[in-house]
């Protein structure tokens, strides 16, 4: 058991998969999951899938043990979806701490945010990934596809 809001679950937990299905990034992958008939939405490598105790948020970390196609290093947040579990920035900070505990040698967390798909959920003055930024992350670039790259470095 983990102290705080998050509970660790298996990578094929159907509750976590339901959050993934509702996440804006799942669209391209859903056909593949339907064909395979499983609920494992995580890629290869090590992962940590988290659900809040109240069942209203999900967070997933992926640590690739081989070089990524995008050359990013560290532990990647592949999904964060909060449907009413509390302040998103607090949940992100807690998930960060759990990932630092799991992979203490990894000095960086990162994620991608689709500015277009999240723009309807934010005011025109807010930056994409504002809950991550409020949790101590920073914008550090863009992907080839135009996604906003955010990261947070471990405080040593």
C-alpha cells in the first residue's frame, strides 16, 4: 500500500484502461486493443500504473530500458487523467515522488501534451500542461509532431 492518494495497480487493470480510453491520446491505439482483446495500454519496459483511492484519477509512468525513438531520457508520464480526485498539481507532485522512489537513478521525468486537444479545456491565457507546470514541471521543447514537451528534474 502507498501512503497518500495513489494506489499501485497492474498494467492491465481494467479501471486504469477505462481512464486511458477516455484520455485524448488513446484514439490511435484503440483499434489495436480491440483486436488483441486486452487492457494492457502500457508499452514495453518498466511501468508504474496508479489509481487514486477514490477511483477518480489515473497516472501511468513508463521507463524504457532501451533507447526511445524520440531520444528522450528519463521516466515518461504516458497518461494523467483526473476526473475529480482533487487538485491535479498535488496529484502530479505525489506521482513524481513515487516515481523517484521507484527509479531513484533517473533524474528526469517528462511528458508530451497536445496543445490542440487540450485547448478547449483551458482558458486562452493558460499554457498547455498548466497542472504539470503548477507541480514544478517546465516546458522544454516540442516533438516533431508539434506536441509540447514538459519535464521535471530531480532536486538533488
